[in-house]
C-alpha cells in the first residue's frame, strides 16, 4: 500500500505545489504592483494639488507654504521654474538633482511618473507642470522615500511565507488521506486478482462507490463469480465425461473378457457381441459429440450456409424417421408451409432436428404424439417440435441446455443419452444466428421452438461465440 499511496501522494503534491506556487507568486506580484501604483497615484495627486495652489499664487510666500506642508511628511517637494532652476525645496540632495536634470520639458498637464523603480532607487518621483495662460512657468517635483514600501513588502513576504507553510502542511495532510483512500481499493483489487490467480474465488470487495473504482470492483466480483461457476462446470464436465466413458468401456471390457475366456454357445456370443457393438456405437457418438463441442469452443466449427428448401427437407426427414416412431406406436406428423427457404447448413440443421426428435422419441410412450411445424411470420422463421411425452420438471427446465445435464439423475440407461444432445442443439442454432427455447409440463409434454431472424440473408457464416 505504501508504494502506490506514495506514488499518488508525490504526483498530487507536485501538481498542487506547482499550482499553489504559481498562484502565490501571481498574488504577491499583483499586491505589490497594486500597492506601488497606489503610492504613485497618491504622490501624483499631492503634486497636482500643490500645482493648483501655485498656479493661483506663484510667489515666495506660496512656495514657502507648499514646502512647509511637506516638511513633516515622508514626502519631499521641489519646485523649479521652466528652466529647471530650483526655486524651493523641502530637501535637496544629489539624486534629486540628477532626476531634475534628466527631465524633458514636454510634460503633460496631468503630470507623469519620473521614477517607479522602488526595488533599487531610494525614492519614487512624479512631476506636475505649473501653467499660467497655457504656458508652463515651472514644475512641482514630488519624492517619496521607498523605505516604507520595503517595510510593507517585508511584512507581506512574511505573511505569504506563513500562509505558504500552513497551506503546504494542509496540502500534505489532505494528499496523504486522499492517496490512501484511492490506493486502498486498488490494493484490495490487486489482492483479489492474486487470490483468483491461485484458484481462490472468494472475493469480497466494497461495491458501494458509484464511480469508476466502484464499476471496476463490480467487474472483478462478477469475473470471480463467473470463474467460480466455470470451475464448477469444469469439474462437473470432467466428472460426467469420466462417467460416460467409463460405462461403455466397462461393458465392452467385461463382455470381451467373457467372449475371450469362455467357450460360449453361438446364441450367447451373438448376444454379447451385439452389446459390445451397441456400447461401441454409444462411445463413438459420445466422442463425436465431444469433438463437435470442442470445435465450437475453439471457434473452428464452420457453418456453410446455402439456400435450403424446407418442404423437401422435412418431407425427407419424415420418411426417414416415420418407421421408427411407428414401431413404438407414436403418432408422428410434419407440417411445413410451401416455398419456405432458409439459409442454413443442411447437415447441421438435420443434426439439430435429429437430436430434438430423438429426445421426443425417448420420452414418449406408445400412443403419444410428436409433431414438427414450420412457419414464417414477417422475417422470422419458426420451427416447433412438440410432443405429448412425460415432460420436463419445472426445476430442471432452466438447465437442460447445459452440457451433461440430465433430468434422470439416476442416469438410467433405458432412457439413454449423454446429456450433450441439447447442448449441441443450442450451439448449432446460435451458430445459424437463431435462438432455441423450451417449455414443458410434466406428463403433458414438451415444446422446443427454434427461431431464425433475417432468413433471407445469404452470407456464409463462421460460428462466433
């Protein structure tokens, strides 16, 4: 936690320090310039005031009065004629003389600042022209010692230093609190990710925040839940594979040993060989189904669509399966509207229908009915496979498309199946861009509905999951 919070703290501190430093310098310069400007404006106003008095009475008494007015102030006044000759002054020293000698005589009536460099010069200065009948007859020079300005700047610098130290301390405290608050959930998420990498999906993260960190926390919890579900599915999947492979292999091995070790009558030999062939076929189908599912998972399962005329397709399917249903005395019907077409892989569509009809055949008894109905409404083609068999319990219905899920928990061999048929149906239907749904009631039957939107699309489709 220290590393991340330290990095965040340093970044925040540098950023805020730069901002605060810039603002402090800007504010300091603004206050300084404003104060000096006020002093210069005040000095110029005093000079203009003296100039107004002298314009009314430009004589020795008035000159003395003006000088006397500035004798007790921290300012000095110098009055000259239009040639620059000093007529009166409250204090005259070499720097004042240098300033007077350098002044050009075209001074505007409102006056102007002669010297404002308070950092280096001993005083600041202004000039105001004395005019009579629009003719300049003299000048009023005003001088103010810069010691007061320097004293003011020292106090200002001291205050800014105190404010800077206090704000810096407060900034550091706030940064420490904020950086730890930001770093803590990130560290928890890192630890959660490490736990998940080791196979521990019991992740407990706070998801109260409604910001990006809260969204990330929710995403990690969802990922943990999904990974845990996948792990459980993988365990169940491997367990189911082991069971499904072990059963036929046990039969094959057992009856093969009997045939090899015993001298059996021909009738028994044929019986045992038939069982071995049946179990071998079961094992072959299971391996084929697993291989198909593996290719689907790897996105290497190709669906090659073509324009398939459905009426001949389902007519052929009925002719192929009718004898099997008749043997079990199950009424089997197929209804497909004329001229219906679907862009589909014929072999894969037949595999879908075979799995669904085999399911219906397995769970129907003598006298039950199995029907296939194909219709099209707007741009949606629907294939409905309905039977009146034993149905599916409501609690099992949401899981029938999961791999190796079987309603018969006893795994009765009389009802057969590996639990992969409906999983393959779902994958193949989705590969065609369709959807499959199921509804059922116990002892009343089951309905599977396959829906395909945009049935006139003619592009070849490589399955994407």
